[in-house]
DNA sequence: TTCGTGCATGACAGCGCTGTCATTATATGT
DNA sequence: ACATATAATGACAGCGCTGTCATGCACGAA
C-alpha cells in the first residue's frame, strides 16, 4: 500500500478549477514522499534507478510543472538574474542581452529584464523592483547610477556586474572595455595613417557617457600629436543612422574641411557613409570616416566601415560566466577587460 | 507599548550574515503588525494616514525590499510575464521586446525572457522552465510549436499570446499581421507600378515561416496578373545584410534580368542596395528593390527603401495591454490584426 | 443609552516547496 | 556473528508573505 498520506489538504481557500498540480500529487501517483520527488527533479541525493524512473513517469503522466516560486522561497536560492539595460533600440544592448542569454543557457537561470531608457530614476525603480525577485545577481549597464541605486545594489549582497565600461570603480565586478583607450587608439591609428584634420560627429553625451569617454581619448591622441579637432557636430538625441547622415551634412557645410570624421558610433557613421554616397563624395579619397562598434551593417557596406570592434556579445557572456563561477560576492571589486580591436576597413 | 510580538523566530536554519530584512522587521520598527505593513506596501484596504506614514518611514529607514517570491507564493498571483523569442540578432524581435517592456512599464510586471534560436526543442524546454515561474502570461513568437509545447501552454490556463503572425488559429490570443496579405499587397503594388519581371531574394524558410507566407502572397499576386517569378535565390542561413548583398549579386549574374527584386526583409534588401551602389546600378532606373519591415536603416539610405512597415513595437505593446486588460483566459481564441503599410520609398 | 455601521487593525493558517535530521534497508570488514 | 559504513527514503518545520476572518473602536441614529 505504501505510506498513505493522511496529511489531508486543509480545505482550499477558493473552490478552484482543476487545482494546480503539486509535488504531493506526483508523490501520490508514484507512491513515494514529496521530498523524494523533489530530490529527483533537482538531481540531488542518492536515488535508486527504479524510483527515479517511476517518479519521472509520474511527472510525465500528470504533466506536473515545478513551482520555482515555492522552491526559491524554501531554499532561498533563486535562478533569476536581473538585467538592467538602457535601451533596446540600439542593437548594441541587444547583443549584450544575447550574450547574457547564451551564457545562461546551460544553467537553467533566466534573465528578468528591465529597460531604463537612459533615465537614472527609472533605473532606480527598476533595480528595486528587480531586487524584490531575490535574483541571484544583477547585471547592469554602466556606472551612472543614483546614490540610492548604488546603495541598494551594495546592500543587496548579491553579485552585481556593471557592463560595457571599465573606466570607473565597480560595486562588485565590471566587465567591458576602456572607452577612453578606444578613443585614444582610434586617434593614434588615424594619425598614423596620415590624417591631420579631424572632424567629429556625435550624439547626446549626457545619456551616453561612454561616447564622451571615447571623445576624450580621441582628443588626447590629437593633443599628443599637437593637433586638435577642426570641427564637430553633436546631435541632441540618441544615435541613429539618420542623425549621423544629417550631422555630417551640416559639418561639411562648414568651412573647416576635415580630411577624416570620427563618429560616436557605427550607426552614426553609416549615416555618414550614406550622405557621402548620395553626394558623390568618394570615401577615403575625398573624406575618411571612422565609427565604433563593428556592427554587421557597417561591414556589409559597399566599402566596409573603418571602426573599432567592441565585443558586446562576449561582454554579456563573460558577465554571466563570472556569476555562475563565483555566485558569492567576494569583498574586493574586480574588473575584467574584454578589449577591443581596430577594424581597418576601407573608409579611412 | 503596542502589541508585543512574542512569535519569536524559531531559530534560523543557518547562522546567517545580517539576516535579510523581512516584513516583521519593518512591522516591529513601526510598531504595527506585519499584515498592516503588507497592506500599505500593496495599497490595499483602509489605512490611516498616520500609520501609513509611520510605516513608510520605517521602510525607508530599514531599507526593506519586498520579497515578491514570498508574496507570489502566498497570493498565487505573479507579476512575471514569460517572453519567448527566436532571436535577438534580428532587430525585429528587439523591437517586439521593447514594445512589451513599454506596455509593462506602468504595471510593475517584469518580463522573463528566453531565446529559442529558432529551435523548436529549445522552445519546448524554455516554455517549461518559464511556466515553472508561474508567470501571469506567456508571450511567444509565432505558431510553430511542438505538440508538447502547445499542450503545456494550453494546460497552463494562463494567458498565452502568440505574436507577429495571424495566419493560424491561436491557442488563446494572436497579435500581429497577415504575412500572406503583406506579400499579396507587395505584389499588387509593384504590378500596379508597372513591374513585370519579378525576382526574389530570400533566406531560410524553415526557420522563418512568415517569410514563406509573404512569398506565397507575392506569388499569388503574380498569378492573379498572369505572371510568375523570373528567378529567385534563397540564402541558406538567417537573414543578414551581407547575405542579401551576395544573393542579389548571384541573381543578377543569371540571364533572367528581373526589373524588380523583392527581398525577404529589409536586412536582405539593404544588402541588395549596397550591391547596386557598389556596382553602379542605378536604383529604380536600372533595377527596383523592395524589402519588408520598414527598418530605420532602410529609410536612411541615400534613396529610402521601398518596403512594408510591420508594426513590431506596437505588436509587443498591444500584446501586453491585452494581458493587463483581461488577465484571465477567456475560452475562445482571438486574433488582433495590427496591420501593415506599404512604404513607397524610392527604390521601386 | 443602545445598537448598528464602517473604519482600522490584527491573529492565524497556509501557499508549495526544500533543509535538516531521522530512519530503515543493504553492503562491508573483521 | 557483529559492528560499521553507505544507500535510499521519509517526517517535519519553516521560507516570507497574504487571504480570510475576527476584533476594537468611534460615531451617529433611534
């Protein structure tokens, strides 16, 4: 007969529809205790092959689906990862999210995402609401948090990974590249290729601190060579192909005649390329263009865009791998540099 | 003195670090019962203004963060939404996810996402693992599910929204557009503009059923006019700008000389535009190109791409709004058509 | 005064699972 | 044969919250 459960369910709160399946139902069906089913589903403890099979059959037949909510509460260890990104309009963050998902894939962890739209107060609310799900870790883009956000993250005692950027001190772990160094490398590379009259076309710095850091690096490289930007245009909104196109057009209307224009990123630079094509400006001969990110679209252009490859996918993946490797926070903040590469291309 | 709690914590399982804050801690600090704090944080029931303020102060001072896991378990109503998409490499799905997030924004719900990589078995595992979080609803792209996936979703009794496509019978709710109709409209539009020699450049149909549906519609339009495709090329992998560029190149090497080429989507079409620019083929005069999706990059091209606008963002947003509007599944499957618009552009 | 009536608050049990500590059967060494 | 280790299973309480029902109290009508 087996161990008959006499722990009868104490009358349901509501007279529900078919009453969701629980571990107890499976246990009854397989004639074992709940805990045995639980252990089998989690692959812990010693279980005989016969009961394992019997229980798994029962699971299949009943169509039982684990309740991670209850499991997480009982074990105080969650399989959720909070992910905070500024936007999804920019493929860059979609790439990061891809990397995160790819890294998570074999682990059974799931990302819970939130989008801040580049707003610090939205980020603050988001972080709070994500922490309420007791995630195993929080992955967040950048270092630009409000004090409250930073305090909450610090106090949470879970792992916190700040992505993309490594030019500041992280709360726990930073994974990314130095944007200042990328700007510097860009400048030196282009100076080495003989360019002297540098123009710059960018987008809103207040929301994209990393673009600003690259600009800093670029300007520093120019200074090293006794040069300075001959002209620049800053588009007030987020980066886009259209904005890049228009901004280059106005830049070229000026009297400064740059021989190379560095863009805040590839989206903007591709717009610049389109402008040149439309105006019959021959790239590299008449004007050189340089981007940042190494997006596919830039590499598929008639002439592949000269740019810097930022390894977004890898950044997301490594962030996750680090979390899985060391699920506990470890006192001292750490930084992982995923580097970047100059992509010579044919536009500069 | 207030109601002293004598329900002393029954010795913690482990001698933990600072012991996470609970409702009880806040309750003690504010000298009220746990349930009162709970009610205040959830904005339910009548609460006097004085206690509300006192409790909220206590929350601030202690830095208490709600435990949604426990709350969800106790109330059996979750604030999570499962989201299943095939890919994030394609901006199209990022747009959908943006729409979902935007629709969720005011509600406190959070999306838990999973990426299938266009694999049905990955989708099956994902759906199971998402259901384990007892989400309020599942949003999933397309109708191509395994039988098991479909059964699980049906049995879950939560709301299930299938996105993008409305050319099949949904499990619960479908939000999207008819891709067959879009193909048909494309064909009729181009025939109306005088084109007769149609070429087609596409990508892998086995993973993208919607592209196939558009092709069907296009061919049907041609049949109506007594025409047929003069030539086509199918790239074996996922759509990409590079693939579109290469596929158009080989198509044009053939002897069929189309006067218009319809692409499976904008990514592919943009590649086609790049090929034409590189080869000095004047768009529309020498060859017309037509895409699908209405991506920004296509509209920023030297000549804006002729295409069809699919309202991805809106699809995601409406899906969420429907869920919030009617959180309970309602027997009969339903379909919401978000439509599409021909974007004339300058390439066809 | 007495009795509703509505507001504000609290006690209590239980959501479905898992950590911990038994308990029982089976194998091993001497 | 006996003690001892090991494998397999189970009982029980509790994770932190919320639904339900009860209670205390002020206030106006009768």
